[in-house]
C-alpha cells in the first residue's frame, strides 16, 4: 500500500484533513512544497513522502 499513488480525495482522507487543505498545498511551489507527482494533468501523492514532508514542516515550526 505504501507504493500506491493517492489522489487528492484519498490523501485528504488518509490525513484526516479537508480536500481544500490538500488543494491549497498543491498550489504552493518551491523547495518546501508538498511532494507530488503529476500524471498528465492529475496530481498524485505517495503517502510516505507526504508524511515525511509533514514532519519537516513541524520541525521548521518548532525552530521559530
């Protein structure tokens, strides 16, 4: 299951957040943006990559 690609709905459900939160994160660009893969026009996510990204986001907030 860890190698599966999730769509926005599935990622939101896995993280227990609103789809709008996921969509807002996909509009951010640059080195600190949410890890995603574009499959044509579709945005997909690997859950382990997103969870690791969330950990780094929390660590950045703790340093402030």
